[in-house]
């Protein structure tokens, strides 16, 4: 069984972590709210820039890497519901929320804007290496991790692989699986905001509301290099925690193959064994920063202002969810998030170019064809042609962070303020004529 993943829960106090909340009616006593006072207070509030308006409620999910298929089915299925999810969510490593009770407003609010922020790992690269499975349970000497090895290599003697373990060519895909997951998320789901089952505040494709941070913007893309070992350790910690006892770990390339001795050579190698030399050529990976963004293409803003402001009473469920609208996009999102690429089975999955191509070392059949297959010229003093084939499968590792936030902006209102507004039809009509304020349940 996978070892439990520690989840962090942060219940934030917006009065400390955000700009101080503005409470409409807080300084006016019961019965003292004239029409002029109320309209003036609302006008002053509504004229504020969206970015300076208080955050009334928000929930953020942080996913620290690929998840198991069971976690994805539970959390990223037909409905994705951060604001009503509570403080422990399958497949989510950290939950930050302002809600004391999931999805329930503690006070009456006037909602002006909403934010749907999707921040993916800002850098992308793919590194070559090998997968050692199962992951060692104690400290061992590192196996040789070559850029390529062949069918005739004795893994235990040539590559120092522990007995009972297997070495498979592997790729570490960092960052871009999470960026693709984010991309498919916003294209595969509708942003749906329904209050009290009949008030539809928003119902449209999430791609028209979502905001990506500037660090994932094609206008800010650039290239550099990073230390592969650092990211390998992060990926391996994730795969150990999520993959169970049989999960593998990723080893960056440490040796290059330079050829083989057909007869074992003068040093007594096994016949046709490969010859390797140490290398540090793979210590660094070329990375791309950024490269994925929405706002420049769709003019999406940090916060989406509602066409009309809404008053929502206290103790009302917030009603914001993501509803699956495109089966293909949703399936691709789940595949990118999955530690098995959605295939189930081994962790990591070992893939070939096609399901009908075995992800293994091909078996040669020279007798049937009457020739030397996959010929290679040996390093012997008298060079000999020998058959050499390598594994066509690649173990697929992935890593990176994904953050999903839902944010409601506007103003809290006192109970007196709301009661006075609701009890005076002429006052309500004046406010609605001035600002179009809609009363949910009022």
C-alpha cells in the first residue's frame, strides 16, 4: 500500500493575509441608514478598482505532482468542487481556505467579481535516464545509469543493478504535464455558479474566466539550464509516496555507451557486452520558462467582474463548481495528472510508440532470416559485426506543481444594512436603478 501523504491545511484569515475587509453599514446604527447614505456607501464601494476590493472567500488547492488514478477519479471527475471540498481532499497536498464550514457563507456579502486562477509549474524540460524498480528500501551503491544499454548486457555485473531489481530506460517530464493538465482543465470544464438552485451568476466555459500567471505566459518565455538531480529527488519522493512498494525511481544518466567487444575483449568482458564511460553531460537539462498563457489571447483579466453585483445572505452555500463539458479534454487532463498515465498498472508506466508494440527489448531471430540483425561493428582489434538491440520501452516519470484557486471579491454587509435594504422597496429600487444590485433570496 502507498505510504500516507501528509496534507497541509491552512485556514486563512483574510483580515491579516489580504487587504482589510470593507463592511458596508458597519459604522451606521439600526434605523440610521437613509437612502442617500446607502447609495453613497454603495457608490463609493462599487467605484473601487477590482484589485483593491477585499477577498471575501477563497479556496486554493496545491497539487505537488502526479496523483493516483483513484485520487483523480475522486477529485477530478465530472465535477471539481474546491470551495465545497473541505480541508482534506484526495490527491490535493495543501488546502488553503477561508471557509470555516465548506462552501457556506458566514456573513451576507455583495459579490462584485470572481477569480479562477490556475498556476502551473513555470519551467518545462525532459531529461533522459533510467528507472530502477522496485525502489531500494535501504542505501545501496548506485547502479550505472547509461544513456543506452543492450540485450546482451548483464545488468548485475555490467551495470551494478541489485539482484531482483530491473533497469529500464526512462524519461523525466517536468513541468509541461502540469501545464497541459491545466490547459485541458480550463478547456474541458464549465465554470458554473448557481446560488440557491435558481440564481445563475455565471455558466460558461472556464477558459473565458481562467487566469494564468505571467510566469506561464508565452510573451515571457525563455531558456536556461537546471540541475536534473534536484528535480529527480522531488520526482522520486512523489513516486515513493504514491506508487506503493513496487514503484520505481528515476536515475539521471551517469555513463555513455561507446560500443561493445564482440568476444569480450582483452579484459575478459562478457561476449558482446557494452563498454561505458562516465559522463556529466546529462547533469543539466535545457529548460523553457513559460510558454503557456491565456490572457494575451483571450484578454482574460485577473478577476472577472460580474455584469451585475449580487447580494447573497449569510449561511448560503456558495455554489461555485467546475462541471465537465468536454469528455476528450477532461480525459486528457486526467491522463496528464495520472501517475500511471491513466493506464493503471505499474508505477511508472513503461510505454512504447504503439499499444501493439511490446515495450521491451526485441527478440532477434537471425536463424529465420539468415542474416545478422541490428548489426554493430565491435571495438575488438579485429572488428567483428555483432547483433545489438536495446529496450524500445520508456518508463515515464513526471513532476511539477499545479495550483487551482477560486476567489470571490466584493464587500461584506451588516445584518442591519441588509434588513434595511430589503424592508424598504423604494430604497431597494433606488439602489437597483443606480447599480443594478440583485438580491439573492431577498
